[in-house]
C-alpha cells in the first residue's frame, strides 16, 4: 500500500532541535514534489516547507525561515525536515505530503497535495 511514515518527533525544550524523517513505501518519490505541514490544536493545517522533485525550488513559511531546513534523498525515498531553535509555537502534529504538480503561486497550499502521511507529534516545552 502507498504510505508516508513520519518519524523523529518528540518532546524538546525551547531552543532545541529535532530532525523529522518521512519515508515513502509502496511508491517512489521520484518526480513528486514534497512538503511538510503542521497542525496545532484548534488551528488549520498550514504549510511549513515544500521542495520540488529535483530540489530546484524550495519554499519556507515565514515563521520557520532561517530555523528549518527541508531536504530530500530520492535514492532513499525519504524527505527530511531539520528543525533548529525550536519555539513553543512550533508545537503541532507534523505531516509530510506529496504532489504531482508543484504549485508555484502557493507552494505549500495543503489542498494541492495528493498523498499524506499520518503525522508525528512535535512538542516544544520547558
């Protein structure tokens, strides 16, 4: 079956770091555009960072720019999100997703993505 499996979440203190991984199984990430999204309690799902299939185009939400880094290893069929200088407001469930077409006008619009993982919890608290 087609699956995205996120891992690497957990509890971290403010200022700490986490690296999230998203491993695809049952399909290849080749030629698919990938994004990381998050949803906090009572909030809508929002785009965090998106990357085109070739890594030629990368987009970050303003709230995470300079702190988070997205990358992908197509050979390993895996996408990563390195999160540094974490803040309490980063607390959310983080999801990875893939799209057939990279949405240039709004690259991290969740509605444009076709395949979704089940999410991994990230909690930033002292």
